DNA sequence: ACCTGAACACCGTTCAAGT
DNA sequence: ACCTGAACACCGTTCAAGT
């Protein structure tokens, strides 16, 4: 039967979950799909584009279209929490989405950025600065979660008992950084431009 | 004559500057040094460790030991500006340092983190939160600069005229995000813990 | 239109053996 | 102690040729 983009992304995602990014190669993916490596290049221009599609699949768990909550601080908080949860629910999820975002291959991250900008404008900052604030938040969420996930996966792999202060209540730690950013936005929404 | 770590890092850095991360391979590096690939593994455990050494070389331009300026906001600002400048002065510098930082292979980034924590404590936040604030700043600087650099390199390579709002005064844009974070730290340094 | 086969030009890492 | 040679087990991508 025919190979469809959907099947490719499905299998790629399960490969990611089971073995991580290092083992998510075009050749291995083709093997798993029982096609030749070249077949993938009929459906995707290159590996980056394929990874972008997998990133967008991971991000389907993030609701980027829900009605505005009216409270911008809450809006940012819940969106970022959803984003972090989505990344943590796949092996190397943060690394994958970071790379795809950096390469400009994730449509979904574009939407996240849009929602965050909207929230910042709602807070009362100008639209140029709202875009900047949104990006700052994204850098934080991706950086924090990639860090968290690499530690999680590191001491899930045998290296027990190394749990430092880092492993205690990551959600609270995550929320703290977010509060820092939200406070910053608050400050810049009144008085000075 | 003998191969020393210093020579390896020297040549690796010039390879990075001339061809970028994608072409900084162990085999290519060995070729350039007129040794066999295996020789590198006498001096470095693996590629990650070697890249960490190159990252630390890039970061020698960042002064992590200067006397405290007394003004923590200025201290954070100048350190981050130095960091960004250092990254921008090597091809794929931000990507390299990001990866090495994530892999825990950069001694220098550890020192940057320490200096930022100290500045946050000086601002009046608790030491646990100071560590978090420092990481948040690092995620921002690395994320912003990697983004900036990839755009710079992209439209240095032929794709002219695509200059959007992104390319106008990146330094001012960088400073804005930094101000956001510094404001956030200010807020959390008084009243609430 | 969609895929195979086979090639091209590479990788990182290991390790017996040499000096 | 330090390095070579050669191997192992892979990569991403292209493209004529097949159906």
C-alpha cells in the first residue's frame, strides 16, 4: 500500500518515544516503514522538514486556538504549562521542538508565538515589544524544559541518587521563571515604553 | 611533532569560523591536523568533550572574574553583552555554546551562571531563586543569540532583501528582553519571596 | 505519481598493533 | 605515552530506472 505523510510521522514519533532523537534517522525510519530511504524524499524535502512535522505532531497537545481567558497572565501561564507538558511527554521532545523552532520548521511554534504576543499586547505593551516578549518566553520554556528533560532522562538511565536541588519540584521551579518574565512584562506595560 | 590539546582546539576553532558546525567533524579535524581520526581520542574522550573545549575557547572573551561593579543590573547587562558578542564573533558560536551548555561540557558557562547568580543575590533574592534567575537569563541569551545568528548567517548567504523588522537594531532588541528579566528580578527582590 | 537500487560522500568510535 | 591502520556500524541525499 501507499506511503502517506501521516504514517511516516506516526512511525517517526514512536521511534522518538522508544529510542530518542539520536536514533531517529531517515534510514532507520525507512527500515521501520519497510521502504527504501529514498522513498521518504518523495514526501519530505529533507530531514529538517520531517522533524518539523514530528515537532508539530508533538505540539498538537498544545491548544493554541482556545478563547482568550481575559486574564493575560493566566493565559501565558496555562499556554506555557501546556507547552512544557507536551515536550515532557515525548523522549527528547524539548530538544526536537527547539531544533525545529530554530530551523523555522514548526508551524505550531509560530502559533504559540502568536498567542504569547497577543497576551503581551493585552498586558499593554506595544506590538513590537510584545513580539519580543513572546520570543523571550519561548526561549525560556524551551531552554528550561530541555534542561529538565535531559536531567530526567539522564538519571532515569541508571545514574540514581544524584538527585540534587534540581530534581525537587521542577514545576515550581518552572513557574518561578515564568513569574519573573510575567512580572517583567507587567512593569513594562505601564509608564515607560 | 606531538599533538597537543591546544593545537586541536586552535584548528577546531578556525574550522568552525571558516565552515561552521556542520563541517566540524572529528574526521575533518584530524585531516586538517594531519593525524588519523583515532589520534583525537587519545586527547578527548569524545566529540562532545572536544566541542566543550572549543566552546570554552570561544568564551575566553567573556570576563567572568572581574571585580563586582556594585550595580547588579549593570553587572548582568555587561556580562550578557559580553556573552552575546563572544557568540556572534564565531560562526555558529551560539549553537555551539548552547549545545555544550546543555551537555554540561562548558566550564565557562558554569562560571557565567555563577556570576549571574551572584548578581541576583546582590539584587536581594534568595540563593535558590537566584540560581533559577541566572538560568533564566542564560536561556534567554543563548536562545536570542542563536536565533539572531542563524538569521544573520542565512541572509549573509545570498538571501538578501528579506530583512524584516528582525534585522533592525538587534542590540536594542536584545537589551529589551534583558530589561524584562532584570525588571522581573527587581520585583521579586522586594516583598514576596 | 510513487518508489527501488545503488551509489556518493561522508560520519563517530574502537582497538590491536606499532614506535 | 602516543599514534596509525583498519575496521565496524552507521549516516543524509540523489537519481536513473522501474511500475
